């Protein structure tokens, strides 16, 4: 199993935090700003839908053999939107 370490050496906020994911995705042409969606099983056995925003991407390997995607959590789209109350 591959594992990846990263470090934020820039001054601006790039979304690296405890609740970010670094993913290698088996799909082509995923752009920054995309939403990744999947079902996740909780310890209780309940299935919940998760959405993650692709915040940043970068190539890895000496010949750019793959791309890693830094993802941050999105809001839950299953929640109802309030009427401004």
C-alpha cells in the first residue's frame, strides 16, 4: 500500500489540515474544484454519503507517474437549506 507525506511550505492557506485527505484517484481529468462523492460505512454499520472538494493537485514521481489530490470536506448536501432564518 502506498503512503504519502506532504508539507506546506508556502505562506498562503492551501487547505492542509487534520481533516484533509490526500488521494490517488483512478480516474482521468479531475480538475481543481471538483467534488468527489462516495458512501462510507460507519462503525455502527450505517452507510453515509460523503463529499470532498478537490482543493489542490500535484504530480509525484520523477517522471510524473501519478497525481495526488488534496481534498477538504464539503458540506452535507442531504441537509435542508434554510429560508434565511
